[in-house]
């Protein structure tokens, strides 16, 4: 069980089963509806973190612009909810308010629920594929890639603000009444949303795990550590990077799409540069290259943010800045590295004081206890 | 022609602002491969320096001239502290310095918010910069011309330092080949520190300059940092000339796109052009030839 934060082969599955029981059976009963929807929100952010863990931790792609894909997924979903509220052939309220009073052509596909679900995956995947391919085949990497991905998120937020008649501008899209026909104010449906979010997150973690233990996962680490050697061996690093970039984009988009009915609003402030970098902090704290580190880390940070920022908004910014600084500078592999170091010390026993064979399990996931 | 000239001036003016923001960044990025996300906050510190100087000096006419060197010092000292405490320790992890300095940026923003308050403050424009100069029926605001002049002077001063002083030779040597420079007896530690001081000081000057264009707030740095980085990426690492050309090009592009579309569409178009440009020259306009792969 100590291996849970590292990439052991079987232990994560045991822990995942445990997490599943906790999420599906315990949380809905133990938590008030408000707390439950809060936790659902954290789970959506954790989905983005899973993708970042793969791209950044495993692949070495520091993507500072996941807000873009998060936003794409969220806006596609929000457009559908708006259109569904407006009824067949209806016009969303804000459009009549701000001007044209006409539904633009690129909103139309979102009238169909099926099309919406397809587009939530397809739009970010296509964009990530095109960009990833363009960037990686030209061997733009490292800092250059980080800056480009960040600029992309900035440009997207500016675009959303600029197109007020069709995107709601700074206000974003909000005031949804129903989610695929289910009343959003009903606590039963909110609980359903939580279950969906928990299920999707677990599926993502399983996908991430399968990837990590696969040949592709090893190739990914190889590209991160010695890209040129991988190229000399006849593989195409650009293809590997593009695939993982697409995957991270889709995970972020799904997280964004699920967040919209849970929170009830999406606006440009949720997709710009600041939230994009904010996604990284949980991943860094939990351990970027591990399977569960990003998930637990991001849930912990979200939880800390809500509880601290409510009372002391200025303290939270100091805290966040200090976290970035401290974790990255002094604990680059996150809290998971502490666990690993202890295990290494315990198993090698050459530190003069061999650890007892049945050392009490280190509290590997103190931050996972969000309830 | 009547339509072209104002756009040209708007583009050059925007380019000069971009250049000021990016110049110091290009220097530190080129020198150490370090991405300083707090560079924008050093600009913010420069802008607040202008505000404080004005409050202390009283006369808007004089305070701007005092604020420029003081802003340079404030930015430079902040850079020195950052280099000595953090960046020096994480030299072989450039991507991590990016995140660490982002943490520093958050801290500095909050400090500014707590000290000066969240609402923006204004620096009044000296009387000798109010109004516009009329050239051929074209009214050019004096503030914009002044910023253009500051940018030109900064570039020239930096070029002189880099070309003709022994410090400049050391800096260039370290940029081109750190190990060989070290082996030749150059202290790369001392050079790094000095470079960081100058680069951050330039951010302070940029901050003082932009107070002429608008009000100063805790988020001032955030609004410049992404654009400044794009300039550095397009210009190519370690080349002042590349940075100058890139800043002018991006400024002009933005102005002309804005003229034919809207500001937000223009931003996106500029970005598309940058991606396309990197397809042709992935390392930017000017490249320092090295023997490393890629």
C-alpha cells in the first residue's frame, strides 16, 4: 500500500477500488448536498490534473495552457445547456439582450445532445492534434512550448471576452436550468452529477495507469529523458508527444464540460492564464510523475483554496505563491517523493537504523481526505 | 496613405512598449535559459516606483526623470534577490524556474495589493509630455513618442554595454558557451548576477514608462508578460537585434489586424502567424549557432 503514490503495478488497483467505494458509496451519504457538489467540482479539476500528470510528469511537456481545452469543453457544454433551455429553435436569453438575437451557425450543432457529447471530445482533440503536430514536428520544445501554450490560453480568453454577442463576454454563460432534461436544482440530480464525475475520473485514472505501464508509456518517458536517442532508435518523438498532448487536452475538456452543470457558470476568468497555471500546482504537490499524485494533490489544493480563500482571500494568494515556490524548488517530485524516499530507506536499510519490517503505513494520502 | 500612417505609428508605438517589456527578458532568458515569470511584476514594481516618486517629489514634471533611474534600481535589486535566493539553485531545471518565478509573481502581486490597494492608481503626466506633435497632419501623442525614445535609448545603451565593455564580452561569452567561458576564467556566477540585475532593471524602466499610457494596478505585469515572452520566442534567444525586430513586427501586425478586425480577433491572428512562423524558423528570427542538437 505504500506504493500507491509511486507507480507500482498492482497496488494502485487496490487503492482505486478503495477510492471507488469511498466515492460512490460513502461520499453521497456522508456529505451534505452542498459539500457533495463542492467535491464534484474538485473531481472535475482533478480530471485536468490527470492529463497534466501524463503530459508534464511523464512526457515532460509543461503545458501552461490547459485552460484553453478546459474552456473549450466547458463552453461546448454550456452552449448546449443554453440552447436546451431556450427550447427548439429558440434563442438564448443573453443573445437577445446583447444584440443580434440570432443564433450563430457554430452554435447550431450544440442543439443535439449527442453532437454536443461528440464535440466535447472532438473540438479539443482536433485543435490539440493540429497544434501539437505543428509545434512538435518542428522540434519546438521546453520553454518555447510552455510559452506558446500559455499564449494560446491568453488568446482564447481574450477572444471570448471580445465576442460578447455570441459568447456572453466577461459574464460568460450561466443560468442553466436543466442538464439533458434533468432539473439542475433537484438535489437528486446533483448527486447523479457527482456520481458521473466520480466515474469519469476513475475511468481516466485507469486509462492513465494502462498507458503508464504500456510500451507507449515507456516511450513517453524515454522522449522526456532523451528525445534524441528515441529519434535515433527510429521512433517519432513528435507523434508520441502529440498523442499525449491530445489525451491531456481531452481530459481537460471533459473536466470542463462536467464542471458547467455542477457549478452553473463558465466565464473567461476560468480559462485564462491564471487558472491554467493554477491547474499545475496540485499536480506538482501530489507528484507530477505519479499516477495518483496529481489527482490527490489537485483535490487537496482545491479544498484548501475553498476553505482558506473564503475567509482570507489575500492569505490564499500568499499561500499559493509560497506553495509554487516551495514545492517546485525544494520538492520537485511532490509529496510522493517523500513516500518513496521513506520506502527506499526502509527497504535498503543502510541508513544505520533499519526500519521495522512492519512499519506503520505512512500517511500517504492525508490530503485525500476532503470530506 | 492617410489611413496607413496612423496605423504605422500605432504599430511602432505598440512595438516600443513590447520591446521595453521584452528587452530585459530576452537578456536573462538568453543568458541563463531561465524563464522569469516575475518579470512582469518587476515592471509593476517600476510602475509603482513612478507612483511613489511622484508622491515624494510632488512635481510631475521632475518625478518622471527621477523615477526612470530609481525604477531601474528597484527592478534590478528585485532581480538580484530572486537570482540569489532561487534561480541560482535551480539552474539545470529551466522549466521549474518558470513555475517558481510564477510563485514569486503571485506573491509580489499580493504584496502590491496589500500595500497600494486593489484599485488602480494613476501617475500624472508631466506637462512637457501633454499634447501631441503634429507631423504632416498626423497628431502623434508626446507620451508615445517619449516611450519610443526610452525604448531606443535602452536598446542602444544595452548594445553599447554588450559590444564595447568587458562586462558585455563576458556576458556574450557566457551566452554562447557557458562551460568554455568558465574554463577561460570568467566567473559565470558574477556574470549571471550582473545580467540579471540589468535585465530586471530594464523591466523597472519599462514599468515607469507604461505609467504614461494608463493606470497602474497589481495586475499590470500579467497583462504584459505573455506578449513579452512571444516577442522573445519570435526574436530568438540571446539576440537583441532579433528582439527589436520581433517587437516591431508584432506591434505592427497587431495594429494592422486591429484596424481591419477587432482587438480580440487581432490577438488571435497574431498568434496564428507566430505558430506559422515557428514552422519556418522554430528557433526564432536569429539563432545562436551551437553544436547541441535541435
